[in-house]
């Protein structure tokens, strides 16, 4: 009998996170300050607590997960590894398709894996309140959930247009005790300045990040910090529990290492979570194809150069070494809001540059078609972000059929789409279009990099 649900016992939960920075064949470039000089940990101290800054710069391969964090994660972890047998049958593929089901967390995505850890470390450090930004609301709801359980206040700056158009995530935040404010707001200088110039602006993630950082660093009590849901090293670290569980689950049923690993990539955290524990095997000689998948409308990995860029529009963050379309880039309003980010996690960017990962980009219609194939076979409604991974899975499973190879495919089912039904509505009513990014627009946005510092472009050439 085929195992469709591969479940670990609570006591088999991984007890350490995996830090890829310890094993990358070329070292990571440091973040740079406005003067172009590397910034030290103390310069980040007004923004993040020191225990998380230590993780951010750590070169240690394995980092213990505190027992109290595990005690919270047990609510939904270990998460199921499932086999998509109904999709396999439909595609008549000899490939075996496994996926980690991160939709089973209370907020419905992988994001609480790091929200819980970040809230816990802040609490340990004596912090009382976290600020953050959110686009469609996935991250804001995950952090509100974590703060509720850990006993912190949570203030979320939500991009105005989503605040108005997507009330349900906002209500989730409020139910978990989070304070959700439309951005730009009157609460910060950054917000007030923009409102004065553009009172009717729909807002953007870049503006919301600037507001959330300002709200954290200007609290005179010193008890507020800022929290980011993706991109940074410590965020990716917390997500590696996904891939570490998957590895145990595949071993449990006597399965070999995957031939292909796939995840959608916005800032890179869920992709890193499933793949980094296997990138370790690839660095150590195993043959694995690893695909981060992004939208064709926001192709930072496939079309953006490997540069130093700011993480936000207002240039409040340090310069990070990453693949980027430029901090002024505002992607088209595709429904996969979580994938509309101009940059990419430095660790994912470096691994792509090394050739350890092979990025792919798909247009949104193909992704919704893949989501509908999934609905008709596996039955669940995936997040629009997750549909990008599924589009790639279907392509690879069909390729395996054509080649007659019994490949093992592993992907990350990063979240459910039950709060994202308006995208499905547009698809079903035929209103959805492909929003691809013309090359001259990419050239225009990335021209800024000519005068900016460059990360080390060297690579081993092994992969
Ligand atoms: C936020 C989100 C993403 C994209 O973020 P990453 O940091 O790239 O993982 C993908 N899927 C879901 C369901 C999300 O909520």
C-alpha cells in the first residue's frame, strides 16, 4: 500500500536548525551601511534583538531549537509529508510526488515557523512590542498569532490597498490581538510625508517597511523591535525545520533522496526551508536538481543581477548582497502577493550564483491552471504563491513521463488559498491576464546598480 500521509511522532521533531552559511563554498558578503562599509551587529541593535542578530551572522552549521519554541510548534508540527498520488495518476507519470503540507499551521502557511521563533527570542531579550509590515496579510497574521501565544504586543502596517480589499486577513490579525493599521498612516513621519504628497496612494510594501522600522526605532522606551517575515538569514534558518522533517519522513518510508526539489520564492524563506537541508547533500556530492520558482511578473532570480541593494524603497535597510530588480521596482498587481518582492534572500541569491540552484519563472495564468489541476486531483485550494511551485512540479512530472524515469519530486506546499479566493474568482471569470515584465523596464530599474557597490562575483564553477 502506498503511503499517502507520512507522519512523524512529536518526539521525532528536529531539535536543531540547519545553517547553510556554514557550508556555502564561497563566503557570504556582509551587509553594507550607507557609506559602503560593512556594518557591525551593534548597528542593527535598535532594529532587532541581539540574540537574533547573533543568528543572523552565525557561521555555525547546527543551531539548537529552544525547547520552549518546540513546545509551541507541536501545535501543528511535525507537519505531514504527503504523496500526491491523485496528481501522479492524472499525469500518468512514473514520478513520485511528495510535498510538505505547511498549510496545516493555524494561520495557514509556513510563516509561523519563524514568527514563533522571532517572538520568543524578542521576549527573552525583554522586548514588549513588535512592529512589522504585511502585504496580503499572511505575515501579519502569522506574527499576530505568535505574539498572542508568547505575550507580546504586535503592530502591523498593512499596505492600504490590501487593507481595503482583503478584510479577512486583517480580521485574523485582530482576532489574534494584533493592531492592524493601513499604510501609509499618520503614525510615522514616513507615512505622513507620503500622505501629504499622495493622499490617495494605494501604498506599497516598501512604504510599509519604512513605517514599521520607524515605529520600532523611535519608541523611547527601547522595548519595541521590528520583525521581518522573509529574506534575512535567521528567518531562513527557522524555516529549515521543514526540510529536516521531510528528510526524516522520506527515510522513514525507505525513499531515496529526492531527484528534484521545488519551492516558490518571494523573499526565499519557504523555498530555503524545504531545500537547504538537501543543498547540504548537493554540496557533498549528491545529484539533486533544485528549483526556486518565481512569477514572470517579478523575476528577481531569473532576470535580476546579483548586486548590493536595499531591502526597502525608502532605503532604511542596509545594502544586502542579492539578486534584485531594484528597490524602486513596483511589481504588477499579480495575485501571488507574497511573491511581489524586488529582491531575494542573500543566502538563496549566493546559492543561485554558485549554480547550486536553478531558478525558473512562470506567468500567472499557467500557475492558476496548475492550481486548478491540483484542485481537481488532490482536492485542496492552494495559495496563489504555492501554485507557482505546482506549475513547476507538473512540468517536471510530465518530463519524467516522457523520459520514462521514476524520479522522486519533493515540493513545499507553502500555504492554503482560502483567504485568497478573489484571485480564483478572477481566473474563473476569465479576467486574469499574464503580466510579464518587458526587458526595457528591467534595464531601466536595474540601471541604478551601475554606481553601487558589487558583491564578490567569484564562484567555484563546480555546479
Ligand atoms: C509569504 C508566502 C510566500 C512567499 O514568501 P517566501 O519568503 O518566499 O516563502 C509563499 N507562500 C505563501 C503561502 C506565503 O504566505
